[in-house]
C-alpha cells in the first residue's frame, strides 16, 4: 500500500458512519457504501451529522448506494466492513472486485466474521477487529454516538502471517476514530467480545428495554452474568484464551467467571447511558432481523460441538427466534422465561 490509502466503509450504519466520519475529518480518502437509500441521499445532501455528548460534528462525505459499486473503478486499499455479521459474506463478494490486489478488509463488527471474510478475499488480506462503541441511527444522515472518540476502543489483528505484518497500517488509520490496540490472537479477542455481547445485546432486547433499564429488572443482571459465564467457558472449550479487551487488565485473567463478570461491568459502567439501545433492539424497532444466530445462537452451537451446555444462551436464542417469527412479543413479560433457564 504505497502512499495515502483509498478507504471504503462498507455499511454506513451507526458505527460505520461514525468511524467513517472520523477518518474523513482526519484527512483520509474515504468512500461510504451503504444499503439504506434515504441515508445515502441524506449524507450526499447534508453530510453525516454525528451527535456526541457535548459535541456535534457535521462532515461532508462521499456516499454511494450498494447498487453503485459496479460503477466504481478506482480500487480500495482498505475496506472497513461494518455491515451486520450475517451480511458479511455477500458484502465482501460485492466489494471484492474493487479491492486492490494488495488491499485489506477489516471487519469492524460483532460476531466471529473473520472466516467469512477470509473465504471471500483470502486470509492474507483479512484483518479481524473488536469494536466497543455505543451509537444509534434512526434518522437518515444522523448518528447519535453516545461515547466520544477518546472512549471508543478497537483491537485489530491478522489471521495470516502476511496480514499480521500489516496490522499496524490499519491501526494507524483507525486511531483517528478511537484507541486502538494490536491483538496477537484476534480470534480470542473476538471471542471475548462475543462473551459480553451474548450477556447483554439480545437478552435486554427481549425485554424491549434500554440496556440500563433492562439490567435493573429483578433477576435480570444475575441472568446476564450467568449467560456471560456460559459464553466464556464455551470460548475456552473452543480453544480461545482469556485476553483483556476494552480496558481490562491482567489481574482479571485468573478466573473465567470473574473475567466474564468484569467485562459486563465495564460495558454497563462505561459504555451504557440511560438511553442506550443495544444493536439488537435497534434492529427490531426498525423491523429488521438481528444478529441472533451470530451471538447467543453461535455460543449455543459451539457449546454443543464441544460436548458442553449453554442453557441460558440457548434460551435467549430460542425466545429471540420466536420474536422475529412473530410468535412472541418483546417485553417485560419475557423476563420469567429467561430466568427459568438458569440451572438450579
């Protein structure tokens, strides 16, 4: 990658648009590629408006519809993939024809998406990432970002030696959007993020409540703790290691349960405001499918493969599937059924 990289943000939702705006303001050559037509038109007309605590920034950006990718001619050196985890494979296929021969794709997503990216573009061009940022997007062209850049956290790492040698290139660019660490074991780092995501994203959405409100329901915090502990044990059975993320320290690495508990504490204490809606609840309120199979469903299936059990994660996935199928309504009435999954 010689000279200034040409960058694409593939998926300009709440996280992708916020990150892309930061990179643009830092002077990088950034192109937004997004699937929501009204959002693309709003960004073209007015720029992207990012509302943060005590600060609002409006940034003029270059935005394209997904259907316009076939019209692009100049290849991209870096593609930050910020679509939903379940859209990763086809989105990478979409952008692959305009990825430079030595270009890299970087999955700034939840879920274990590195293998889907690698299957499409090759492991030598795949960079995994962990992201911790709280943001909403309900109005075209407007991101409600609930933490500022200095509170945003990333980890990046390669899954192939050729990609690993170039991780610092990605980190240097991404530092315009927050604190960036290089992970020597990005699969384990992503598993650790999945641990806390499993504990809070879908469970709180099942109650149709903001995260801060959901955790205050009787018995809910205990349920979330048990769900995270199941996930961390499953991660270890799957070959992952306990790796500190989002500000953890080595002192939390001696006990898997304590590790999972501390992760949840950090998310609730540092990254949660009274108005914070998880990505899953945002999707449901927009009438969209959420990342159920990529979060608690993934944990449940991984536990089965290793001969273990993850009853809390399995119950979360089951109830969430019923909500998406229209057989159940998200709301406080689901709390008893969640708690009933906790082993005696």
